[in-house]
């Protein structure tokens, strides 16, 4: 009788352990699974690009996982993407956490995917490395003659947009940014400043026809490219009250979401999807 009880107890313990391990394994499997087939996706740039634009926001905060299913830093994740050897996929997470996993491209992958992910990731990684660094010393005068310096803006949040007149994506953002600026116009601790590479005369003519609610500083190509080291337009930079760069992003939607939520979320997923960018020269 005693032997029988011991045997039953062992069976129960083993069964519970196996059941627990199975549940854990299933949870881990679910957390590491994407809702799209990588093997199909990597073969066609025209399928991969819409997926990437609609699901992956690399300037957001996310849990980074490498191709060996190990959690790594965001810095390491973005750095690996700059090689052009990987693409990120969004994982299904039971807790709704944002998780991206690296998948290594095979020899049969569409070459355009390698070129695009390398080029775009280099831009994103450069922006990421700017975060936490001091914003350079500046002395700006806007189109209305108002001056802005590190000293007279101390204690304020500064929202910069780098742009130029002939940049279509830059101008296309105006209505969305104008609406957002209107919501914050009563707050004295926030300044919206645009740094344009065009001269004052050209900007005066252009902005007489196109409303833009940022304070605009002309002739800033040297500052943008040699002090900020920004090479892509538009670029949005948020500087905190202490003069440190808080966030650098490429899209107005990402900027607005960061300022409103402290994070960057996807909005209007299927509206106005841009074509895949060409490889960098």
C-alpha cells in the first residue's frame, strides 16, 4: 500500500512538472512567433516594405531580440540592422509588449531589401545615438527678428524640425504639425522652431502661401549638417529643459506620438504609404 502511494505521488509530481514545462514552452514559443512568414517575405521587396512600414517603428521603445532568440540592447539591435544582413519582424506577445526579432536574410533574399534596410537603419541608428547628447550651442534669429539662444530658452522644451522648401515630405507634414502646435500654443515652456536651409527671401515668399506655425530660422544648412550631422529630411529633434536631446525621429506622426505619450505608436497605418526608398548613393 505504501509503495502504491509513493508511486502515485511520483506520477503526480512528474505530470505536474511536465504540464508546467509544456505551458512555459508554449508561452515562450508564442512570444517568439511572428504573424508573417519570413521565408516568403524576404523574397519580395514589394511585400516586405509595406509590412515593415506598417508594423516596425525602430525609433520606438521595444524589446529587442536577436536571431538566436536572445534579448539584446536596442543599441546592439539597431547596429546589427545596419549590416543589411537582417530584417526585424514584430512578434506576437501575450502581454501586448512591443517585441521585434531579427531574422537573418538568406542568399536568396531580394537584394533590394538588403540595400534598403541597410540605408534606413544607418539613418535611424545615427538618430538613436544622438539621444542623450547635449544640443549644440546656438544663436538663431527667426524670420520675424526674434532671437533664440541656449540661454534664453533654458528650462523650455524645444521642438526642432529640419527641412527645406523643395522637400515634399517636409511640406506634406505642415497641416498635421500646425494642428499639433495649435494645441500647445498656450504653453510657455514649449517652443516649436524650424531650421530651414533656404534663405530668408525664399522662405518669406513660400510661407506667404503655405502656413507653417513653427518659428522659422533661415540659412541653417551649415548648422544642420555640420553641428547636428543631420543628412536626411525631414528630421525632428526634441530637446528637454536641460538642453539634452531627448528624441530624434523622421516623421511627424512619430514626433507627435512621442510628445503626447512618451512613446512612438503607429497611426493611420494604411494611409499614404510611401514607396520603398532607393538605395543610398
